[in-house]
C-alpha cells in the first residue's frame, strides 16, 4: 500500500515522460503531494485540468486526464517535466489504478444498487455474514460498519478512498464486504476497480434528477453495475418486484451472469411466499430450490422483508448454504434510522424514525406502518436543498395520500431558502401543516398522538445534523422524538 509504484504497475501508459516512482494518488489538487499522480477529471462544476498548475506546484509528477483536459493542461505538464496520461475514460482508469495501488480487498465482495434499500440490504448482508462466522463489514451511507469501522463522506467513496479503506479492512482480516453502489458512484466509475462476487438490485423510482438528465439515464447508471462492473462469472441478485426489475435481470442474463430473482411472484428463485405482520415485526415464509423456510423477523415494515430476502439471496450467491442463511434472518437488527422505533408515548402510540427521502420511499414507509396502526398515522416530512427539486411535490403528495395528517418541515436546506423548499413540498400536500423548525414540528406531531396512533418522522434517519447555509447544526430525529415524549409526559429522556 505504501512505497512507490511505476505507471506500468498502475496499468497506465504515459504519452511522454516516465517518472521514477509514483508515491501516491490524488483527485483534488489540494491533496496532491510530491511524487503524486494527479487525476484531473471533468466535473460537474469545473474540469480538474484547471487545477493542474496547483497540483504540479505541490509536487505531482504525473497527470491523468481526458483529451479536453490534455488540451487545457498539456503545456503546463510538459513544462514541469511531468508525465501526461490521456484516457477516454479517465475515471475508469483512476479506479483501476487505485485498485492496483492499494493491492488488496476483502476476498468476497457484493455491491447493491437501487434508489432505496442499499444501506438496509448491505447492513443485513453483513449481519448474515457475521452470524455465519465471517469477518464482515458493510460500507456506505452509514460509513464502514461491522467487524471494522470508520466513517465515510460518500455513500460510494471515490476510488482512492474506497480502495484504501478496502485494503485496510482486508489487512484487518475482513474477508466479506457489502458495499452500496450509488448512481453517482456508478456514473463516476468510483467502483470500477472492485472485484465483485455478486451484485444486487433493490428498487427503482425517481430521485437525483438534478444530476441525471432523465429517468432512463438514471436507470442506465444503475444498470452499469451489472453491464460493466460485475464480471461475467458474477451472480446478479435482482428484486423482481422492483420497477424495472425484469429489465435489470435481462441485462445481467445478457452478460452471462447467474441471475437469482427475488420476489413475491412465482418466477422468483428466492420467493417470499407469505408475510404476516405482528406487533413486534413479521413472520415470513420463503422458498428456495424446492425447500420452504419460515423466519420470524424483528423488523417492522414489509419493505424490510424484501430487503432481508435480497440480502439472503446475495449471501447464497456468495457461497453460503441456503439453510444456514435463512436461519440467520431472525437475528437481523433494524438499521439505525430505518423504521426505527425511537420512542413511544405512555398511551402506546409509537414514534418511528425513517430515512425515506424519495416519493416512493415516503409512500412505502407509510404503507408499511399502516397495518401496525389502529388509529391515525401522522407524518413529518421535508426535502433536502441542493438536491432533485422535482421530487419535492411528489414527496408531499405521497405523504398526503398515505398519512392522516402531514407536517411539512425542514430537512437539510443547505444553500437554498427553506421556505421555498417547504412551499414546493406543499404543492403536493396543500392540506399539510407547515412548521419550519424541525424540533418544533416533531414536538407538535408527538403531542397530537392519541392511543393507537403512530408517527413517522421521515428523511433524516441516522443523520446527526441539520445543514443550513453551510453550517451543520447538531440534530438527531430519534433524540428529538425522545425529548418530545419526555417533555410532554414530564419524564427525563
Ligand atoms: C455531483 C458529484 O457527485 N460530485 C462529486 C465529483 O465532483 P465533481 O468532479 O463534479 O467536482 P467539481 O467541483 O466539478 O471539480 C472537478 C474536479 O476538480 C477537482 N478540484 C476541485 C477544486 C480544487 O481546488 N481542486 C481540484 O482538484 C475536484 O476534485 C474534481 O475532481 O467528484 C468529487 C470527487 O470524487 C466528489 O467529491 C463530488 O461529490 C460531491 C461533493 C457530492 O456531494 N456528491 C454527492 C451528490 C454524491 O456523490 N452522492 C452519492 C449518494 C447519493 C444517494 O444515493 O443518495 C454518494 O455516493 O455519496
Ligand atoms: N426496497 C425498498 N423499496 C422501497 N423503499 C425502501 C426500500 N428499502 C428502504 N426503503 C425506504 O428507503 C429509505 C432509505 O433506505 P436505505 O437507507 O436502505 O436506502 P439507500 O438506498 O441506502 O438510500 P441512499 O440513497 O440515501 O443511500 C428507508 O428508510 C425506507 O423508507
Ligand atoms: N444520500 C441522500 C440523502 C438525502 C437525505 C435527506 N436528509 C436530504 O438531505 O435530502 C442525498 O444526499 O441525496
Ligand atoms: Mg444508503
């Protein structure tokens, strides 16, 4: 992992100039150091080639870029006597170079994509693996969790960080890793250097149309996991009940991959035959290879069973015996902030914290709670700033359609005007109550709960901050829920 490597070691060929040794890789000029290969990548806001002079000044000895970047920085690179590597796919070249640089990853790796459910499936898969005696981690929105832990900034880290973390995990004895493949990560080729045993597809619905030109482009980015990243010898585990699930299975089959369909229909290989709710969770009946399995899940929400089944399919695809995998399901624990029972009023009304931040997730989460609610279902929702604005009224409409009362509040307004975001959400939820301050919104919602009611606080899940105009203020929905109950019932939280 340390020391120096040649460009050839990293799978790269320079147009001119061959530095003696590369001492490290960087993608941001501010992180460049003497002996580095600097990847000058085309970005959303700028072309990294514009930062090549700074990278050279900091000691970079090689620059990897595309043709446009070479035209911008070629002279500066030549003048500094550095090597110039030009690639049609500089992000893919960087991903492979990062893998070669770090040189190790856990032996068994699975990646999961989908609009919703990635973190849940990755966590469930890691939990199954640990129950079966493997040293395992999951990597994604909640950082690296399991046998070895470290925080991450992205759901799918850029390749230099990703491969450093994978190599560190492998050095710590981790043999199994489940990672999330975000659409940004796939589009930017962040995980193209990872060797996968299996890949999973959980769901597809609208999100991130601020980044992808349209829904088809968004789907194509996700399909890259099967069409490009997973090799022909890999196994594709697909939720056939998901929108476009059959399309994804066809893409995998066309690559020659083994396809394991998961779902409720008869065409599924791993079939969820029956699902029955009880107050603590649900009882499942599953079938695989002609055998039937029964499992009691301590997880509330039918979507959690779909995610658990997908995780089970991935564990089987990665080589564990089906009977042992099914036997591990009852021990699955809720992923923090995913349909988490955060507090309860003395009248029995439950307060759930969930990470639903897309229209489909808001509808799915509320529908999932309904069978557990005798009285009214209340929802607190908001939408993030500097993210897909088109989803805001759809999130409002989904909440309005599925809940009995909706409170619209703030969720990471970031650089945008919070009142404008709330107004956009309320276009779809005209009868909703508007309470900008999130703590006050939660307090009001908790106060309104009668016996048999339930509250879903959506959007922030495990997050511990509220990001407003460049400042992140401490904020935790689960903590606020407990505080609200305590304040209303004269207890200490
Ligand atoms: C939209 C997006 O994904 N942007 C990512 C992308 O940035 P970019 O290439 O577009 O950046 P840019 O600002 O145009 O700059 C161009 C290039 O110049 C470089 N630069 C820039 C400034 C400087 O001083 N020196 C320098 O070298 C940058 O490192 C970059 O390579 O590549 C950067 C380096 O890898 C990422 O940090 C950055 O993530 C930004 C911060 C981000 O917020 N991304 C989010 C949206 C994201 O990726 N989210 C997904 C999850 C989404 C989900 O599933 O909900 C994730 O996987 O986390
Ligand atoms: N299979 C599913 N189908 C539809 N909605 C789901 C599914 N799984 C989870 N959800 C909803 O999506 C929310 C987020 O789940 P999770 O964190 O697992 O998704 P993710 O894909 O990792 O999200 P992100 O894009 O933020 O990384 C959950 O809290 C729930 O409301
Ligand atoms: N990974 C998602 C998380 C959204 C969570 C929500 N709290 C928001 O800020 O929009 C994103 O960055 O789009
Ligand atoms: Mg996630």
